């Protein structure tokens, strides 16, 4: 495969219209992939800690979910990320509630 | 305030029914708060890298969004976190598209 073909392929894969932009995007996507791996790892850690909390609360005779705490978490994400932060935190809380 | 009152307050705040569970939950919530701060920080970093990509692509004459790449990101989150992973990634992509 010639270098011209390779450059064209890269440009197509990144949606860029120049080789320079395609190269920049390729590198930045690697950074995004690394960030996503770290975000996913932290979410899985959050799910594990949340499971411990739920088990302790249920075992003590309480309920699985504590709504005032969930409201505080939603506010935390909204304050940091704006309106989509609320939607993101709602999905995160859904993930962390799990199915026990 | 007596120590009895304090223990009752803590129990109420955590939704636990015993002081032991309340203490465990209090500590675990601090871990969750620290995880949330790290998750939020990584998301903000992701938004910044994504903005660089979008600017490079648009400047080169391409489009802001690259749908095949977004599909790959959705799959990545779904593979790691199951069905709610897709919803979470959709919100994440919405956050990262921003309004330029």
C-alpha cells in the first residue's frame, strides 16, 4: 500500500480533510481512549463501593437507596458539568444501584 | 449535643439502622465523593481533548462530529459497563460535543 493511500485512509477514518489534521486527531483519539479506560475503571470502583454501602444499609434494616444522598450526588455533577451532568449522574446512580 | 443524639443523626443521614452501618457508610461515602471528583476531572479533560479534535477537523474542512468514532466509543462503554454504559457514553459524547 503506498503512503498516499495510507494518508487518505487515515484522513477518511478521522473525518479530517488534511493529513495534518488527521495526524493530530489520531493522537488525540489515543488520549481519549486512555481517558475512557480510566473513567470506566473509576466507575467500576464506584459501583463496588456503592454495593458495600447498599449491603450495609440493607443488612442493618434500612433501604437500598437513600434519595437525599442521590440528590446531593446529582447536584455535585450538575455544579461541575452543567445540565448534562445531571443526566450523566442519573445513569451513574442507576449503574451503581445494580441488581442485588 | 449528646453522643446519643449525634449517633442518631448519623444513622438518619445515612439511612442505616445501626451505628455500625452508619459509620461504615459514612466512610464509604467519602470514598465515593473522592471517586466522583476524579471522574468529573477526567470528563473535563476529555471535553478539552475532544474540543481540540473538533476544531482541527472543522478547520481542515470536515464536520464537527464523526459518527463511526462515536459508535466505537458507545461500544467501548457498553462492553465494559453493560447496557447503562451506552446511556452514559451518549451523555458523555453530548457533553464533549459542546457548543462551539
